[in-house]
């Protein structure tokens, strides 16, 4: 039985706590919770019957905890993950793993040095329609890839950003690209392959925050395919969709819903009997924007820790999407096409200036 501690008891923590604290994950349990706002931690502790702490030092001193899920603001992920690793505990960190590439590298180095595992939460990779689409990709059913697109059309009004002072700031959060759309950006790169260059534009349309609430971008992949990112939290009056489309010379798949969890299109030139089964059995729509992937994600983490398996999204894999997001912000600031393997210069993500 692997015991997880939650560092941070904000919005996303409820999803983690519900799974770990109600015996929904085989081989895992909730061991403790922590938040710098004691009333938050206490509320979680009372609800799930676990110790509640007000500092990371207290949490790390809890010998009953084997791994820590870092659920603090994005700008604090690196410092917290490095501290957790130094205490000899495995690290699960919510997206994005960090806001600066240097911080991501420091996290990877710290976990390697301490001999602990680093897991980056990309739960949408475990959504069943996504798993099926990936199986089709690995089987070569798409043929040569032509175009990949993601659309995030969600609603986040000013009240959402006013919940916490860090939301929408460059130093601790960023905008729609680094926060809400980071899963979808990861998904696009995971399906389409390494990116060669990006060109992006953004604006802050409907809310009062430092970063953007709306962005668009075009991508060129190393395999010659093109990509499009459309991301906004300015959909009104409610969420519309979170989707990914993969188009190739031999087929096309679109997974939509609110959390890339509902098959909208599944068509291939070489139609197989299993295609009908995929549409009928695996097209599911989640009740919220987090989807169903967190449960499968934690089961994967438990397997990796118990059996020594490699993580689907370790530190190096999590860094890839951060590098892409950083390139998008660099392009927004410079107004130019930005090649990958670049050195951030104008990107404001993670900056206090």
C-alpha cells in the first residue's frame, strides 16, 4: 500500500483526495494533507480522516507518507518538488511541471540525485478514447500525418481568477496556454511528434489578469505535418469543448467532449470490425473538465512504484510540453516564428518582472 500526501488543498486537490481518500485506487491511500492556509488543510483532513499540516516540513516529517502530490500554484512546483525529493519521497506534480525550463531541469536533476521517481500529471493520456486513438497511431493506421489541431473553448470568468491572488499571473500561473490548455498542447505533441517551429498570437479579452485568456498558434512538425492550437477561457456563458483532431493520409480521429473524452469522428480507409466497437464502447463524456483519467493515472503511478515500471510521463517527457509552451510565449512576445531548441529570452512565463 503506497501512501500519498497532498501538498496544496486548492481546486484540483479535491479530485486527488476523492480518489485516494475513498479507496478508489488499488494499492494506494491518502496519508496526509498540507496547505499554508490551515483551514483548508483541516477541512480536507477532517473529511478524509487523515492528518492535516500547515507546512511542508511537517508533511515531509510524516513517516507514513511514501509520495507527495504537489498541487500548489505552478510557480511553486519546482521548489516544492525539489524539497520533496531531498526528503527521499517520490514526486507527483500537477501540470505544468514548472514554468521555466531551468526549473524543470532542476527538478529532474534533484529526483535523479535522490533516487526517487518524478511523475507529471497528464491524466488525459489515460482517457480510453485517447488510448484507442494512440493504439491506432502506433499501428500505423493514420499513414503519413497531415494536420493536428486542438481546441480549448472553456469559460473562466473573473470570479475564477479572483479565488487566489496567483491566478493569471506570470510568476505563478501564466494564461490559458500554460494552465487550461497545457494538457491539450501535450496531447498534440504526443500524437503528432516533435515540433520544429511555432508562431503564436494572444490577447487578454474578457478578464483582468496579467497573462492571456485567448491564444492561437500554428505549428510545423519535424515530420512535415502542420498543427493548430486554439485556446480560450473566454467562451461565454459556459464551457464548450476540449478537443483534439488527428488527420492523416489514411484516416482521421477527433476526440472532443469537455476533456478529450468523447469520440466525435473515427474513420479509416481500411475499416476494421473493431472500429464499430470503439465508437460504441469507448465514446464516453465525463461529468467535469478533469475527465476520468486521474484514476487510471494513479493506478499507473502505483504500478510504476510497485513494479519498477517506467512512467509514461516522467520529468523528461513533462519537460517537452513545457518547452513547447515556452516557445509559444516567446513567439507571442516577439511576433516571430520561433524554432524549437531555443533559449527563452522574451518569454514571461515564470517571470516576476
